[in-house]
């Protein structure tokens, strides 16, 4: 079972699991996921898509659970912050309940946001973070932190087999064209010839992982022995400023868009880069797709989408 199976990461994961010979059940309420993301899988008899909100109980028989259900982009998770916390916390309780009942292995898509605006750089798994518990990002950050707590309590209390990964900024085809995350924003703006919205001075840093690399890390994590619980960081350690990203997108799209400066959102982390030594040692994992290569593939995806649907695709969204 993949919760959030119709989302950006979830749809790539479902595809990979089917390719590896698994039967796959996607559970999604389509809040930020799109049916188009999984439409090509529906003809496969080993694939099933269920519409369900994970904050409500669910009874299914499965042997492995990947819990990805949760809006991931700041504008989406701040749209209904109470629902975001519920999805992370009540969703985790429901998913852990299923895992306990059917004795399934259960994987949690946690996030680098558990480190908040980090004072330790790069971030290692033993860093406990610098999160503002009452800010606009807290519904997501604290929700995900509480979900980690629940996973480890179920592990200690009920001997559940858990796999927790902390995902750093990941990008690629099937990101929602209007989800407000930086890679999709910049590419769509550049392709449409619109102004590129750089928040703050653009000196804040991120490190971007291509989706295929990340999904490979998920599969390796799920395949580890029961003693491996995580948390393990998964991300690409090549760090750059957001301004450098904007310049790179402009170059790769050949766009004439110009950069405009907009206010930095509250609590926007100033720097972020994963230390992935634990993933390398435990999973034998490291990313292999360079930023330029990944951006080129992502640009091709958005270019095709915009040609097919026009500007409407960025305005016709659920929220
Ligand atoms: P996404 O928004 O594309 O996918 C999330 C999916 O969850 C969507 O299909 C959405 O409809 C579904 N969903 C939301 N609330 C739900 C609910 N209550 N019940 C059922 N389904 C629900 O985002 P994504 O980038 O694919 O992220 C997937 C997971 O990975 C999330 O848990 C996110 O926190 C985590 N993550 C992603 C990144 C990243 O860079 N992409 C980084 C860190 C963590
Ligand atoms: N950002 C930006 N312009 C945009 C969207 C985002 O400059 O149109 C910046 C944002 O302020 C942050 C970084 O890009 O510093 C990454 O933002 P994103 O929302 O993708 O993810 P985050 O890592 O903040 O969750």
C-alpha cells in the first residue's frame, strides 16, 4: 500500500513497485495528487487505486506500507493547517494501526523540515532541529515530528517493523505545476516567459534530489533488515543558492524571463543540505542524477504539459 499514491513521489513509487513485481494499492484523497499521475497504471491488474482520506480508519490486508499521504508544498500544507496536522498525526496512527493488525512493515516519508531552520550544517540524523512550534510551517514540521514519535513508540511498544526516512527537497516530472515549490515554480515561469519569483535575496540554500534517485533510496530502505529503523536522511548533498537555481533554470530553458524579488516567507530555512553518510553506509545509496540532467528531464515534462494544456493547468487547481 502506498498512501499518497497519486501524488508526485507516490506515483513514481507505485510505478517502481509494479515494475518490481508487487501488487500495489494506492490510497489517496486527491487533495494535491492528480488522477493523471496514475492514469497510465490503471490498466495494470496488479494496481488498484482507492479514494480515501487517511485521517479516517481503513481496513485493508497488505504486507508493506509506504506512508506518503501529506501535502508537501508550503502553499498546500498551509491552506488548511489543521487538516495537515491531522493527516500527519491521525494519518500515522491509522497507518500504524493497520501495520500492527496485519503485521506489515511500515515506511514513513518524513522530512528535512524536522530540522527546521537548522543551526547545524550539513544536517545529520542526530541533530534535533530548530523548529518554531507556533509558526506557519509548524503544522507540517511538528506534524511530521509527531509522526516520527508515533512510529518509534509503535516500534518500542508493539515491536512494529518501521522504516523512517527524512526526505530533502526532491523534484522531477509530475510535481504539481502550481504547487508553489521552487523547482516547479521556476520552470513553469521560465517556460511561460513570466517573471521568476525569487523570495528574499535568493541567498538561502537548498540541495535538490532527482525523483528516481530518491525512489531507489525508498526501495533500499524497505528492503533492509528489521534492525534498521532509521531515521535516515535521503537527499542530494550538492548545495546551491536559490538564486543559482533560478539562473540555471533560465539558462536550461533558454528563457527571457527576468528575476523579481519577493518577500521571504516566515521561518524559511536559510540553509539546508543533507549529510547522507548514514544512507551510504546502511543502504549503499547515493544519488546519481546531476542537477542539470534532472532539471533537463523536468523541463521536458513541464514543456509538454504546458503545450498540451496551456496556462490553464496552473490556474485550474483544486485549491
Ligand atoms: P504531493 O502533494 O504530490 O503528494 C502527497 C499526496 O498525499 C497527494 O497525492 C495528496 O492528495 C495525498 N494526501 C494528502 N492528504 C491526504 C489524506 N488526508 N489522505 C489521503 N491522501 C492524502 O507531495 P510529494 O512531494 O509527493 O510528497 C509525498 C510525501 O513525501 C509527503 O509525505 C511529503 O511530506 C514527503 N516529502 C516530500 C518532499 C519533496 O521534496 N517532494 C520532501 C520531504 C518530504
Ligand atoms: N522559493 C523562491 N521562489 C519561489 C518558491 C520558493 O525563491 O517561487 C524559495 C523559498 O523561499 C525557499 C526555497 O525556494 O527558500 C525552497 O522552497 P520550496 O517551497 O520549494 O521548499 P522548502 O525547502 O522551503 O520547503
